């Protein structure tokens, strides 16, 4: 593997982003580059990223576009374009990585497959405590996590387990597009470019990740399960507005009814604009 990039999508939550970035300083396998895909945040986010650029022992990039509503697919496409590495791990600015997160994505990476992992959900009060007290949960011991589960500060412990599951188990969901989320997903850059990246027609929350993985599978890049291997700790937040969800579901339904592989509006269209 000639380089591993992390793409972190964020929008106007600098305290959470700061906690997430700190998690990448504790990785068993540090990234070769970290790209913050910023969907139009204000200056406070830039300040956090610039401070992290000074502290990080790896390359850190800030890819930004103006705030014109929820355009996660578009900013992720700009991040893909800027990546110099040939393998890309996608996550979000509210997901703190476990120390083995990147090492496991690299270990499980396989030609012709993309990976999707899972997450531990933190409660509202515990999330607030993590951010206010700057708790380094990414390096907590099992004893600390057991106590957190007992206190109902987290929803489950199973994602923290690293199980030596074989290829047959991890390949069993090869053609399943449902359930893969870009808060914990990785793929080869060449495979992402081959399907024209994310479809930027999706605006507002929802379905743009399903659209991507469905097109990857149609193009012969299959779904490999990274659960019980690569996990993140998801900070609680209020749900994003769902005002565009119905329209996005309609777009996804249209895709399902066709055999289209390329994003309608993706990396190629942005590059030629």
C-alpha cells in the first residue's frame, strides 16, 4: 500500500473535531496524510486545524468550500482529489478513532473490496463530559469502558472487540450496500475515481453514502465487513435536519432501478467546471 489517507468530514463543531484529531495522534499506524473535508465551517474550525497542523507528525490538509447547505458528498470529492495516498479511510468529525482503527483498516484492505466498520455511541451527558474535560477515551482501558457501559454512558461494548474472523466471514456481505456508513468506511482511490466519487446531486442529510457503495458494488468492488476490527467512538449530537431526506431517497430509488455506475455529478464534472 503506497500511502494511507484519512478524510474527516466536519461542519462547525470545532470542540468535537479537536477531540477527533487528538485520536489520530494515538494511532498504532499513523496516517500518511489527514485531510479535513470542511463543509463550510467558520473560522473557529480553521484555527483548530492550523493548531493541529503544527502538532501532527504527518501531513494535514484543510479542504474547504463555502457553506451552501449540507454538501458532504461534494467536499468529500474535493478531499479525494487532494489525496496523494492510494487508500482512503473516511470518517466524521464526531467520531473519535480507537488506537487500532487505521492499523485494522490497512490490515483488512484488499484489492477489489471496500471496508465498512462500526461504532460505539456515547450518551449525551458522557459526550459533553468527554469534550469539556478533554477525556482521552481513545486510549481508555477495558476496565474504564466496562464502567462506562455499566453507567449507560455508551450503548454497547461489542464494537471494541477485535476478533480474528476469517475471509469467509468478512466477505459474506459482498453485495450488501445497506448499512455501510461513511463515518467508518475505506476504499482504494482508484475505485472511487472509477465510479466518479460521491454523487453531488445529494444535498441535505442522507443516502449519499448508500449511493456510493451501491455503485462500487455494481462496478465489481465488493463490501468487506470490518466490524469486530475497526471501531470509532461516536459523540452524541442532535440529529441533522431531515428536510431533504425524502428527495434523497427518491434519488437512491432511481439509482436502484437503473444499472448506472457513474455519479451523475461527481469528481469529473467538478474538475471540468
